[in-house]
């Protein structure tokens, strides 16, 4: 045992699963596991352990923090830029140190998560977890039904065929494209491949997370409910 280990009830309370009494009931019903073993009241859990409730895994990091950032055009998704351009680090508090979950191109706008929870970041970016990222895309030219179908079925890029995407046209010819891969410049390359280069690219949703009110250049911590929804999105019930 070391000093970082906390009582399971305390960690459950932080996750926001319910009242202290409700968490005690969860434990006594054998629905809470640490590293695959059913815990008892009073057992402890550390940051390196895997905590699961009803088969869903939750972060145990005591000082985990995750921000939602609305990245403006011109800001670089990197910890420090050798060319001295503004970076996303300037959009979040300095401490605790966080890093971006995946990246947006310098000229892409919209939602980006920044966290110090490496496990969460991994699950959000790895295609096998299938977390959706939705983009609103202004392209040059008018997208035909055939092009929409191509986007939905998969596009041949130089690093392989893209997974099927959700694609629809909104008022004004804006394209709404939802993908769950995170390849380099993927949306731009998909649109180029169908003959419609991107004019403006905005990420509007990451899994369950949306915030039309968050202004470009601003960030805020995720709420407890949002964190819970995010954990659910990356830990589908087994
Ligand atoms: N796809 C792109 O092409 N660029 C981004 O920034 C994100 C997704």
C-alpha cells in the first residue's frame, strides 16, 4: 500500500456515480471490481489500478482534469512551437499540465479535448474504441449524391481506405461528416479525393461532447456528467 491509494468509496464519489450510501450498496452487491477482483467496503485503489463498475472501467486518477477547448484558426496543436506560433497550451491553465487528445490542423477550428489522463486520451483516439468525431465542412463546389455515397462507403486514400463515415448535407450546402478514425488531415484528404477541397473545417462534436456556446479561443473543464458520458462512450458495457 502507498499513500496514493484511496478508499474505493472515495473514488466512486469523485466519479459521481451516486451518493455515498449508493456506492456502498454497489460495493456490497459485488458490482465493483479492481483489477478484475470484486472489492469489499474499505478496500483501496491506486492510479495504476483498473476500477470497473458493472463491467465499465473508470479513471482513478486523483487529479485528473479534462478541458474542452474551442480552438480558433491559426492556433497550433502542440506543446511548444519552434516557430513561435500560438499553441493550444495558451488556451488552458498552466497547471496541472495537460496535453491534447489527438490534434486539429492549424487551420481547423472547433472542439478539442485536453487532459492529463493518458488512459482516457488513448481510448478517445484509438479507432478500435470507435468514438465519433463530427465535423462541419464548407467545401468548394456542390457535393453530389454520388460523392456523399462515396464518403459513406469509404474513400481510397494513400494510407488506405477510410472506414464508412456518416455524411449528410445541411442547409447552404454545408457538409456534416462524422468519422471515428483520426488519420492525419483525414477530412481534408477525403474531401479532396472527391474533388471538393475544404474551405472551412470545424469540429462540432467529440463523442457525446458538444458546446455551441463555447467561444473560439476559450476553454472550460468538463462537467461531472460530461466526464461520465465520455467514460461511457469509451467503455461500452461488456
Ligand atoms: N481532419 C482534418 O483534415 N483536419 C483536422 O484538423 C481534423 C480532421
